[in-house]
């Protein structure tokens, strides 16, 4: 948690003034630590008639040694609430939200979690059921804006018959790994998840490639993938060779100097991963900005951004996703941006490229060959993340950017990395075609 505003409202004088004026007060978020419990405090698990996911969650939490309760304990604070509404059929069923969540959120600890579980509206058998299922998204996003002290609310939509595939998603959203993921919708579909031997090392034995890994978010992605057990091939341009080597050495990985726009970039990456036994995870993170108002945008700025951020991915994927590329059951994760969802002044080229990345996810996640091979394709869309780039933003703009979200602070590169690492788990075989915003529920975009 950084910034002049955050420092002031958390000072002795600022705390009192913030309370009097009703100003947002950023708090330190609960982030993942290897020695920390999955959830701090008891978890209230409730559901509507035949709530299959609720039963899975109760078992998951019991196995983790977490106390599960059916109601708010007197004089106690909750670590989280999981509400299974997969069986809603009409608007009247939604009253359970008021009955369960109203008292529960009052008892929620700082950095607590609310996870609502629903069914896909597209598979509803009546208009009333479709409307009721869709209502859960409005509920979850509104609850996210009402929570305080670093608490978050997210929605998991489950395809029919995929109730048993939700464990990894619920585990992620309850944990400190999802600190800056707020008011998002995660869709869980069919697949054959493979639970890791050790949840502390969910990527053990995997080989991952991360482009743009020399610094910033890319370096953090390499850190977290390696922490979770993967061997990481760190890719960046030769000009960033020194920083790239530091990243690779720190994570015990391999440094590969290659420009992602080169015609042979995909093959060189594949050759490098082959020396380590194959390729399981592809993270397309490399990207650039060349900002200018569209009226003043020159051809070079336009072409370079579209080529690095989108064109290079298309070319590399021809090799990396081919039959001799990523292994069956592998995972592809792309880095989009909130600019690709909401747009941004002076970034028409960048927004186009990042919206294009989302289009890639939409297309590849239903590609018949990739589906047959069990390869998942997802994306993260970061909001305001504290990096070298955002540190150069003018002071006033930077401070406002930090505050324009429900958590009233900027995220950290590790927040993006944690979400990518989660997408990369074999336990997430049923999670594909998702674009999760890592933005603290930014007020920009949907």
C-alpha cells in the first residue's frame, strides 16, 4: 500500500479526519504467505436446496482445518462467507442473499471474503431462472462496493455437471492469492481437474515460459510460478539482458534473449523449453505502450504496439500451440488490460491490442483442437498496478488512479502474478475462456 493519500489517512491525524469526513481509507491487504492459513477465521457456508457446491466447500475447508459454521457465531468475526445459489429458479429465491449476507458482512474480518456460487444463465430452462441467475452478478458487484477494510466479493458460475470442478476456484478466491481480485466472475466448466500432491507447490514439475520477464509484472510472474514449483524460461529482448539474467537467476530458471516480434521467436522459445522436458504453461506478458491521441497518432506508434502486443502472440502461437508445442492439458494465460475493456484516452492503439487479446481468449478457448487436448486459455486484465510505469504518471493522476476502486489503493505486480499462477494449475482444468480483472473492482469498465 503506497501513496501520499494512503500515508495521510492512516496517520494519527488522518485516521480521525477520514472517519469524520467519510473518506476512503486504504488498509493493508491480506496476501499469500506459505505459512498462512487458507482463511483467517471461521467460514460461513450456506446454500439453497441441494447445494452441491456448498458440500464440496465444507469438505475442502474441513480438510484444511478451517472451522465451518452455519450462522454468524456470537461475538466472533468471520473469515469468509460462501453462498451456493446454483439452484435458484425464480427471483424469490434470491432473498437468501439478504438473509445470509446481511448479517454475515457485518461480522466479516478485515480482508474477508465473500464468494457467491451460481449457475450459468445460458443453460437456464426458463426465463425466470435465467433472470435469477443473472441477478447474482449485480448482487456480487454491489456487495463488492459495500465491503470495507480490504474485503472482497466474487462470483463463481458453474456449468451443469461441473460442480465438482469448483474447488480450485473457491480455494483461490478465499485465499490471500486473490487480494486484488474483486467483483469478478469466474466461469467453471467441464474438464478433469488434477489436484496437486501439495497445494503449496501446485506447479511442481511444470515448465513455463513468460515473455517480458525482465522486470515489473513479468518478473513477478516468474517469481510466483517458480515459487509454486515450475521451471521458468524467462524471455525478453536483448536490450534487457542484464535484468533478464537477474530474474532468471533469482528464480532458478532459464534466460532467453529474444524479441517476441522476430519471425522465429516461437520456435526459439519452444527449443529452449524442450531442453527442460517440454512446455506446460505459456504466459504472454510482453507488451509496450506508445501513447498519443488518435488525432496525432503516427504509423510507427500504431504498428509497433499492435505488433508487439497482439501480432507477435498470433505468430508465436502457431508454433507454441501446435502438436509439437505445449503439452496436452497445458495452460495459456494472456495479459490484457482494463484499457482493453474500458478504453483509455490517448491509448487507442494499446486498447485495441488488449481488446484483441480478449478476442484471442474467446476464440482459442473454444478451438476444437485445443479443447480436445485439454488446453485452457484465460487472461488477466490488470487495473492500476504499482510499477515503474505507473510511478512515472503525474502525481495527481497517480493518486486518483490508486483510489478509483473499491479497495482504494493500487495493486501490486504479485497480484497479477498470483492470478496467472492460479490459471496455470492443473486443478483448473475446467476453467477456460475467462478474463479476470485484477483491479480491486476499478470504477472504470464493467
